[in-house]
């Protein structure tokens, strides 16, 4: 399943710039996310505008598309925030 998401991210990295649209949901949709420094599943860059995906941070279990809950344990995915060589960019919304 992880391979499917990686393939989706790679395809999106090439298709999204051509369509010039902001997608409504990230490849790791409705997920519990752990922020790590090493052994991440995805490298993510945070941008203020024009991100590949729009994400809403929530304090409860995510139920809707584009929601992430930041957790310390039992995460669905591990991400690392980077400035360069990201897998995709996100724009956090309220």
C-alpha cells in the first residue's frame, strides 16, 4: 500500500504542475501524522500559497478529506518537513 502512495505522489508531482490547480486532498488523506527527523514516509514542504495540497490540522481523529492529526504514537504515516527536494508541498488552512 505504501508503494501505491509513493507512485501517486510521483505521478502527482509531474501532473499537478501541468494542470496548475490546487488539489483538494493529499495523497495521505484523513491521516494521523507523526513528524520525524529520520525514516520518514514522505518529505513535505510547507508553503503559504500555491501548495500542491490544502491540509487542515485537527485535534480529533480525521474524518474528512484533507485533514491531518499530529500524533506522537500510532501514526498512519511519518513525515519530515524539508525546504528542498520535497515529495509534495502543503498549504495549511483553518
